[in-house]
């Protein structure tokens, strides 16, 4: 490759640090796709002959078949996927293969390949999120009226329904899908191919043609920016990190819910592990590993950001590390999605344990305050104080639920309180009353389930 300029071979360590084929061979589809579009354009512009183009197209198809069947030999001496494919093409078709690189550089070639790969990976990640949303939706519907505690500060706050809780993640993951797919569409706007090394090319190329052939909207407007920018990968990793954070939050809840201290749910054997010395253990390792994967995905974004932020225009070899980070992040995310879908589909919830936990901690206190406001026209701050005094009486009496206090204990704080108020202080009546749009009431949860079903059709 460098024989015209260099008289000696690179040092072994230089070869090792410089070669990227073990990582970027995953770009082979995109590299062949980009090369075929480039060759078609060169032929259409009269830069190469139609005969050369036909040989290039056939040769690249044959190389794709070799890679798919596993017979293609990847060489570290040829550094990367681009030179590996070009060298094999020349072996197959001779001089025509050497003409393929006319009017382009590895700089615009890799930027194009990497952009195409990242867009595809982002769309696939979005598809994975949709599959997870469907799994959550299937669990939310039959559990629309199963009562559980809602938490703030991980302290019992108000009763909610399990279906409502699961739908919260459906909403989160929808925003993640929009960010991922929207980011992929934004990345598809400008095509780097034809920017060459950094300054464009003197050949009469048709960049609009190659951009359209590869699914971009238009060619990149600035050749320096086209080869030197990786904001499309940064955006993809940032969006992926947010989605992974949401996966991690759901994983954390599964860890908590399946612990004996909560007892809200039980993972299937397929998604649990045991202990080497404690035979009674059921460990939620898949959920715990999803939390760790989320941290690594965030770190991949931070690492790429640190690489790019110190680079002057245009291309620098530092950018070779962008693909390893991006591939790792998307691989980790895909594995996490698969594991989460498996857990969500097979988890079994414990209705009585959740209901009992929802009733503890005086979770219906707000319902009493709301009754005082609604029925007695008491200002809410005053109602809050009255209810707080009643909660203190319940604590002193050692009762677990406000509704278990006798009526005279309520009336000792405020004689206007009636049996009608005390009768409202069950977790079932509490969730039924929260029927504002987006609320936890079972009827509202079922409406939301139907809305999501309609969206997913």
C-alpha cells in the first residue's frame, strides 16, 4: 500500500496499533454497498468504462458471497475492511479493481460506511424497543387493576396499579425510539462520499447520484466537515445511553421486586441464577447485568466524545477508535433488550404481596386530605395538617392502615369527619379515584393500553 513512499515495513507494534480489521470488518456490507454506488457513478460520468464497472459490480458481489459463506480471508497487513475488499477485488478482476478508488479516499469511504452502519443499527435498536414495549403492554393489560405501592424516595407514597407502572416504561421507551430513529434520519441527511481526503476531488463526480443511491437526502456541503465529523455517532450513542438508562431503571425495579423483602414478583428459572454455596438463592443476574451494561454504554459515549472534542479538522487516526466504541454500545444494548424482553414476558407477579404493601405506610392519607377539601371545603394546607395529625394517631395506635382507626379517633382531630370519609381509605378506592387523564385508575390504564395498541398497529 505504501510502497511508493516508504522503503521499510512498519514495526510490528505499529502494525498492531494501526490495524483495525478485527473491528471494522463488520462494515463489509456498507463498504460493498458504497463501492458499488461509487463505481456506478464513475461509469455514468465516463470516469471509468462500463466494462470496468460491470467487472467491479460482479467482483464485489462475489466478495460479499465469500464473506457470507466464511471463506474470505481478512488480513491485518491490509489494515482495514476497505483495503481488504479492494485487494481481493483486484485479485479477482485485475486492473479494473484498481480503478475503483478513483475520486474518493478512505476518509470519505469510512465516514460513509460508518454512517450507513450507525443508521441501520439505530433503526434495529428502535425495533428492539418496540418489541419490549409490546411485552410490557401484554403484561400491563391483565394487571390493570392490580394494586401496588407507588413510591417517591423509595418510600410508600400512594397506591397505584401495576398496569400503570408498566405503562410508564412503555412511554419512556417510546421517547427513546423517537430519539434513536429520528437521529438516524438526521444522520441520513448528508452523504460524505465524494468529499475525498478532505478537499473534494478534481474528477467530475456526481455526488447527488451516490447520495441518492445510498439513501441519503443530499451530499454533504463541506468536505472538511464530511470526513472529520462523527456527531452522527455521538448522537446515536447519546440516545442509546438514555435508552439504556431507562432499561437500567426497569432492571433495578425487577431486582427490588423479586427480593424477599419486596416479594412482588418472581423471575422464571430461565432468567435467574443460583449461588455456589447457598442453595436457596435465586439471583436476578440478568437484571443486574443490564444495569452494568447501561453504565458501559454511557462510558462508550463519553469515550467517543473525549476522542472527538480535541481533534482539529479534518481526519485524524484517533477516529479509528470510534467504531469499536459504537459497535460495543449497540451490541450491549441489543443483548440487554433481548434479556429484558425475556424477563418481562416470563415474570410472575404476586398480587396479594403487592396489595398488602400498598396498604402499609398510610398510603391513603392523601385521599383523606382530598375528602376534607372536596366535602368540607377545607383549604388543602389545612387538610394536610389535619390528616398529618390523624396519621400520627394511627402510628401511636400501632395500626397499619388509616382505615383501621375507629371513627372516634378521626373525630377527635376534626369532628366533621364522617364514616363516609373513613370508608374511602382503602387502596382499591384510592386507585379508582385517580381517574384524571394519565392517572392510575384501572379504567384509565385500560384506555391507555388500547391507545398504545392502536399506535403499534
